[in-house]
């Protein structure tokens, strides 16, 4: 069920952010991404806190990305990592290119 939940959210032309609202790294990633002018429905944010299958979802993140922490940020079908990784991509000037490459902005 966790695998189905995660896999059904990830799309080649979308940016997907899995978060927990209380997580400061999630807030940071969200702030960086929301500064961009995304095409309609191309930025999808899913709060997994409180979901009955939250632990299983995080276990699945570990299986497919190497980390079970949130945020997990997918640009298209590629997991680019977490909050610090998104900030680094932005600071290095690479995030806009990745978002443009999938047609999200």
C-alpha cells in the first residue's frame, strides 16, 4: 500500500514533495520550490504526517532513495534528496534548469 501511494504520486512532468508539517527541512524545501512560478498542478505537496501507513511510506523511501527522512523531493521521477539538497541545487543555480527540463515551470 505504501509503495502504491508513493508510486502513484510521482510523475515525469511534476515536482513532488513529501513532507511532515512540523519538519523544518520540509519548510525550507517548500519555501525554495514555492518561489518558482509552476505551471498548474506541476508542484504537488503531500503531507504524510498522521497517515496510518506513514512508517511504511518512510521505509519505502529508504528502499528507493536510500533515506527514509522527509522531505523527499522528486523532480520528475528522480529523487533529488531532501531539504538541504534542494537548497544546494538552488544555491548552485541548478534547480531552475531541472524544473525547466521536465516542463514544470
